[in-house]
């Protein structure tokens, strides 16, 4: 991956939320990402999907959370990574079981 290093202006990189709490049935949540640069969303949790998974500038993303298969809560996170500054914005997810 090649990163551009010519942007010396501070990058505004944030989201309108930092946590999602959702019931066992799962569902979809909207998240507003604010950025001056390109970004990539990622997670290691197979039950969380972010769409779009990358972009440039500010946009609304859909966070899709699968239904829970067990009767215990589960926790994980997904990340928005600014590709110019490598800054990471984390959003934590708690799902009822």
C-alpha cells in the first residue's frame, strides 16, 4: 500500500458515535464518518459488516450486525483507519445474547 505524504493540513477524522448496543436479533445502524482523506473500515468479527468498507471524505456507513446464535452477550469492535495519517477511530459493539 502506498500512502501520500504531501497533506500537511490537520485531518478531521471522527464519527458521530463510539459505541453500538443492539439486541440479539441484530440489525443495521447508520454511522457518520467525517474525514478529509481516504479511509478503510475493518473488523475481525465475522458477525459485523461495514458498508461501504472504504471511501474518501465524509459519508454515512451501514453497520450490519448478524443475529446472535448464543444466549450470552458478545463484544467486539470495528475500526475506521485514515489512510493518510494512520489514525484509527474505534467503535465498540455490544450485542445481547
